[in-house]
C-alpha cells in the first residue's frame, strides 16, 4: 500500500510536473510566435529600406551625372565669359584708338574750315559760304561769282576765289576733294544738252583751273554734277534759284588711317 501510495505519489508528482512544463511550453511558443511576427515585420521594413536605398542610389547616380554635366557646362560658360571679356576689352581699346583718330581728324577739319573761311572772307559778300558738317568742309560758291549765266567758262573773280581755295588744298595734300556743280530748276535752252551737262561741265571747269593754274594734284579730286536735284532753297523765287546755282567744293579728310586701325584688329 505504501508502494502504491509511493507510486501514486510519484505519478501525481510526474503529472504535476508535466502539467507545469506544458504551460511553460505554451507560453514559450506564444512568445516565439510573437517574436516571429516582429521579425517578419522587421524583415519587411528592411526590405523596404533596401528598396529605398536602391532608389536613392539611382537618384544619386543621376545627380552625380547632372553635377558632372553642370560642371562641364559651367566650365564652358566661364571660358566663354572670359573670351567675351577679352573681346570686349580688345574692342574697347580699338574703339578708343578710332575715337582718338576721329577726334584728331575732326579737329584738323575744323581748323581747315576756319582757315578757309578766314582766307575767303573777302568773297563772303560775293556768295561764298564755308561750313563744317559731319566731318567735312563744304565751300559753296554761287555761280554769279564763278560763271556767266548759261556758261561754264570761269570769270576773273571766280579764278581769284579759286586761287585762295587752291592754297589751302596744296597746304593739305591728303585732303580728298569733291567738286560738285548744281543748277536751279530752269532748264538750259542752249549750249548744253540739259542741266546735268551744264552742272557737270561747270564742275569740270573748276577742276581744270585748279589743275592747270594752281597745281592741285588730281589723284585726290572727283568732279560731278547734280543739276537741279540737290537744292538748298526753293526754286520758286529768284533768290532761291540764285542759291541753288552753285558749285560745292567738298573737302573730305583722309580716312585711310582709320581703315588701317579697323582692319589690323580683325
């Protein structure tokens, strides 16, 4: 009986012990399942992070490529800016040289204008006007001083006036000279085909006197006629027509030095 009791006690003890282990096992299993869920969640989060990292690496690669392109573009822009500054500085220097040359020419032409005006002062009341405009000197001589009506032959007074002009021309051998004949609007009736012919021949007569009597070199002289198509006054009055009947001697500065400055820099 004691053995049974002892065996029974042993069986009860084993049962009790077994019951205790099963409960802990269940608790452990529950904890394991819970940890498994957490692990799964963490693994999912890791996968998401890895995916985001991959995407960020792609973006980083694209950004690196863009930065490289921008650096290259910036280098090109910087070089172009440098080249532009150099070109601007060179252009400014060339412009300064041109301005100085133009100023020198303008000053000399104004001096020439004053000299011509002073030397022709005695003919001022005879229809001689000397002006400076746009860098050239214009000596305007009315035909009443130079020619008889309808004629291209120079008179004594006209030759005297041209002698004064010739002295200035010979003093400045680099001046370009344009001799332009002009008429009023009344058509010529005899001796010449038309006003073109009359105005041109009057200009040629002035040129011949400058050449033959006053030794002005002809390689710098150009002559021509404008007939009635370059008026300075209305042709409806006798006074206006008298102003239009004139010969203009235009003195132009020698600009060859300016062209040299322009082309040597190109």
